[in-house]
C-alpha cells in the first residue's frame, strides 16, 4: 500500500510535471529546475517531497544529483485506485454505453420534496 505521503505528493501540479519529465529519462536536478519559472530552492523542496514519498530516487554522480522515477510506488497507487473504483473486479466493469445514450449512466439526484 502506498503511503499517504505519495498521495499528497501527487496532489501538486508541479510535482506531477516533474514526474512526467522523469517518465522518459533520468535527469539531473539542474535540468529539472530549468523547466520551471521558480527558484531553485522551491524546485529542490518539490524534489525532496517526491523523494520522501518514494516516487523518485536521487543518485549522486560526481557533483550532480540524478533523479529517476520509482515506478513500483506509482504502480502501487494505480492498483489501489483501481481497487477502490472496482476496476480490478471484472464483475463490476460495465460495458461502455453508445455515444449519446443514457444507458449505463447513473440517474440524476433529485431534491426531496417537502
């Protein structure tokens, strides 16, 4: 089970963008920081939150910190969310309704009449 810190880390759009940057390749902290219009200390705090949550890993190479995505934690989160939504239970998955059809939609909630 993913920790609460991982969910909190994912709540911030800047941190989600950092994760997207790391999706394709490991990057040095400086290259990550260049992608944002904020101070280096602010980016550093975002990286620290992601590292503490286990979503990224920092590896020192000489004088540089290289950040990489920790996919196992992300997979845990995806699995948990799928379980919560019943997506991992084939008996709960409903077929898609035809476009424009009301089939498969939940009925609208109506206010109780006095």
